[in-house]
């Protein structure tokens, strides 16, 4: 599935009031026939990104599509400050590994530095 098609589906779901739409409405919005949209959504469902639930629409069987995970792009500039990005221990870091984020002084220092930078800019109101 092309990334742009997936992005279009999530964009439509995010714009809806409750993060869900009928499968047929999604198909119409994307100019896809019922078979194409069903196949596409099935792939997203298998990846755990959406849920389809059977329902009735105008007395006919239909599917309601609900977004399960927020789908958003991460801009590298938003996390470039994180020590992990340049850490030589990245490959061996993790829960139960020789080094881990819990108690990592390099990670803690980079978070504190970013918090200070944001507070100077007046953007760190929610950072703690
Ligand atoms: S948590 Fe610490 S040790 Fe692990 S990758 Fe990040 S900076 Fe390196």
C-alpha cells in the first residue's frame, strides 16, 4: 500500500468527529470501489492501526472503521536533541540490556537541556 493512500485514510478518520467513518464513505471519498477499499482496510486492520466493526446502515450490512492509533509523522527536528540519536550504546540499549533508558544520565541530561531550552522560548509549559 502506498504511504500516501494510508495517510489519506488516516487524515479522513482524524477529521471525523469520533475518529471513525463507514467503510463505504471512506471508499467514496478516496474514489475506490468496495473491493479495493475493503482490501486496503483489511491490511491496516491486520497491522492493528484500525478496527472494523459490522453495523447496519440504512438496513444494510456495513462496516464502521475506527482509528486505533494516532498516525502522525515525526519531524526529526523535534527529537534531534535526544542523546539516543548519537549514542554509541544505542544498539545494546533497552529493557534488560546492559544499558537502558531508566537511569541513563545521558538521556536525562539531554531531556533537561531540552526542557531548559523550551522554557526559555516559553514553550515548555507542559514539560515536566
Ligand atoms: S537511553 Fe542512554 S544509553 Fe540508551 S541509547 Fe539513549 S543515551 Fe544511549
